[in-house]
C-alpha cells in the first residue's frame, strides 16, 4: 500500500483585470469578480476594490439598501466606514478591520464613509450561502486590526482573518458555511509564500500592492487571479514585494438566482425576496 502524499501546487489559471464601475450613491470602485469576464467563482459572488484619495469618489457612500441570501464581507485597508441597519446594529470598521455580515433572511443597512477626506481603501467580498442557510437570522462578526492574529513568516506578516492557516493560526471569523480561509499576506521583495489549502476548494488571490508569480504567470496590483486545482499554494513576490488577499472556500454546487442584492436558488425565491422587501418584511 502506498503512503506517498502527493502535493499538487495550484497555478494561476485566470487573471481578472477588473471592471471600473460605480455603486451605491456613486462610489467609484473596481469590480474584480462578478462581471462578464468572471461571473461566479462558487461560492464567491463578487469582489469589489475601492481605493481613492479623492473624497468625491467615495463620499456619497452606500445609503440604505437590502441584502438577502448571502454574506457580505468588508475588509478595510485604510479609512473608516460606518454601518448601521434596521435591526439596530451599528459600528465603524477601521483600517485593518473586517466585518463579516451574514445577511440571511434579510437586512436593510447603510455603509457610509466615516471621514471627510483622505484615503479610503478596502474590499467588499460577497460569499454565497447554501440553500438551507439562506433564510437564517442575520449575524455579524466584526473585528478590529488588533483582534486579528498575525503570523510572522519568513517573507513577511500574514494576517489570518478567517479559517485556520497551515501552521495553526485560527482567524476570529468562525462558523461560516463555506469553510473559508481568508488571509492578508505581505511579502518582502523576492520572498515566497506557501500554504496548504484544501483540494476541491475554490481559491483566488487579489493583489493590492506589487506583484506575485507562480513561476510562469505574474499577477500585478490591482488584478485578481483564479488558482487551479491542487492542495497547496506557492507564490513569489516581485522586485518591490507584494500584498494580496488569499481567499479559499468550499463550492456549493447549487443553482444561483441573482437579482442585485438578493441571491437565492430559484426565480420564485427571488420574486419572494422582492415582495418581502417591498412589504417591509426584512
Ligand atoms: Fe451592503
């Protein structure tokens, strides 16, 4: 009987340059995932990056709007975002902080800049929920930069936001259906990052400073790269180093019916979401 363990390193299989767009009341952002060229990376529905020093690009924010059937994850790199919802939950996400909001059966919330000028920089990731959890009660997990564990690796710091890293650090975001791993990685010039990731999970990276290479393809700030199947990731930073998010999760393999801020499994459920929202049942 063979006891050999084979490691298959994931390669860069697709690069998304993103689509400039605007959302909310006119916030300029770049849609890295959830556009025509890269529509759905099961279980990940969308990734937006917002990055601007110009207040006019973000000051209008995202006034009151609904969500049902999935999770929104806000990762702030710089600046401050205030949120509040119709269930009485409110707070401010600051630089280095994360909010993982399980919208479930429905919330109506606003996300507004908590600053008049300066840099606003961060990401919003949308993660799908399995059919059996789409109508769960809304839930928040929110952590400041100080509450997020940092691994001191040879190439640089790795912030563990969700899931457990291969060397045993567990992030504060927990009990998420799709078993995500969310790492925020910084590498010094020319150094390497390696990590085990479950085979069968969807994995992508979103580079926000410098560039990384798998030995063949190179992904540069601000691009997103989908990684092929395999059970490990190995990436090397370019000559100016790199910073990137690594996102992994278990695919759901369920039908997706999507209409703006509602993500369900069938058209009938979508129609019900619109009806419920209009009737004030969120
Ligand atoms: Fe929202």
